[in-house]
């Protein structure tokens, strides 16, 4: 019984570490994958490097975006989920 009590703090530390660090990262990665798979031609996007454009072609791992200066071929993972969501959100009108 006493041996189990010695391991209890370690088990608690591992559980806290899992719920505060590992699990949120897994959920964020899952949302990112879902976002990448939901992209379609015509969507307005912003890349992680800050390039604004519209998707003109899609393949399994790459996309072609049309910018004001031409077309660029990029990896799907180079698209910023947060910035693209803000770009496509409807603007708030203050009265």
C-alpha cells in the first residue's frame, strides 16, 4: 500500500501534463487537418507567411493560389487557419 502512495504524485504529474499540454496540441492539429480538408476552389486565404490570395487549384498536398501578381503553388499546410477564418468572417457593422 505504501509503495502505491509513492507513485501517486508521479501519476498526477503525468495526468496534468497530458491534459494541459499534449491533449490541446492534438485537438489543435485535428482542427488544422479538418480546415485543410475543407478548402475548396474560390476560397480566400492567407498563408502563414502573410500572402493573400484565392484558391484556383487543389491537389492532395498542394494548392495553387491566385494573387494580384500571379499564381503560386504552395503546400496545403502553408495556409493559416486563423487568419483565413478572420478574412472570410463577415464584417461587423457598428451603428
